[in-house]
């Protein structure tokens, strides 16, 4: 869950993990630890037509949830982060 200093300008103030409620460390609007941000706009062929869902997970919650996948994640190593 994201909280903004100014909703119009989207200046990031706080982020909380939607899984466990942990406060994610932010410094000068830059996220200082591993976290996952998920976002989807549901289409017409779902039961959530036109709903926009958004959530954040700390690294521990991400690991816990993805460990339960029947088909494992595809993991690739990157040489640099942009």
C-alpha cells in the first residue's frame, strides 16, 4: 500500500507490505529494500471488469507466496540494473 505526500504529484511518502504490514524503508522517495509492486487493470472477461488493483509485497512475503506456485517462477540473472 502506497501513501503519497501529494496525491496529484505522486510524491512517495510511505509504502507498507500488503502481506504482513511491514513498513518499507524509503529515503528521498527512493525505495531502500527489496519489494514487489503488482498492478493490474482487469478486463471484460473477468469477474472484476474495469477494476484496477495495486499492491506491494516485501521480499519475505514475495518469497512465501511464490514458493507455493505449482509452476515455478522463471528466474533470469541480469548483468546490470537500469
